[in-house]
C-alpha cells in the first residue's frame, strides 16, 4: 500500500529540449534576361537556399523492473533498489549500474521507484541545400539535396531495464535512423 513508490516522473518527461531551425536564401541578382555575362552570373549565384534543423534534448526516464512475477498477480514487478543505479560515464554496453538492483522478496513489491533513471539524450542535425531555378514568372525548377542526421551521430533508445531478462542495462536500439541522404528535382508551376 506504499503509493509513494508510484510517485515519479512522467514517461514523457524531457527536462530540456531545444529545436532550432534556420533558413538562409541567397537572392537572385538584378538581371532579368540572358543577354550578357552579368545575367548568367546572377543565375548561377542566385537562387541558393540552405536550411537546417538542430535538435538537442535530454533522455527519457525509465523504470527498472523484475522479470519474475514474485507477487503472484500475473504481472511484472519492480526490482529492489540497493544503490543509486546511475553511472557517471555510461556507455551503451553498461548504461546503469545493474548491481544496484536486486530481486524483491516473495510476495513483496520492489523498492525501485517509478522512472528513477534516465536514458540517453538526443543530438541531431538535419541539413538541406536547394537550388531554385526560375523558368519564367510562374514556373520554377528546384533541385534539393537533404541530409538527415548529417553527422551520423547514433540516437540511442532506452536500455533493457528488466532484471533477469537478456541484455539488462544495455542499449540495443536506436530511436532514429543513421545518416540518410536524398536528392530530388521538383517542378513548381
């Protein structure tokens, strides 16, 4: 009947999040016809657009559970908390101190609180480069090159947090894809 153990952070508790998006567009020059070199230079230099989206955020919380059903209720149980659990320098192979959690006694709830540990944060940078080519007053051709996760930084998921299950304390998933590059040609009329 200890409801204080269910008091904790929300599953969607992201403490800090920054998303920054930006666009820079190099304007067309003054030339309107292809009559001289200046007009050709304006066409080559103008119409470029650079875009970016940067996402920085802290990780999501998670609860350490117990694989064995010691409560005889048919559901999972929380582990007993024997120590702090958080590591000062976690790695994907050892995200938290697994020795800080043990099996609760038979027919007893575990003492580990709800969402007491945090998973890895995210750092993502998307980038795109566009070339807009005017083809009259109402038509444009756009060449797009887009780079998702430009720096190829892994965006790790939450660790396996069920004591007694395989990979306990290890991260084996990603929440976002590694670098992806796409090119496209778009005709606007």
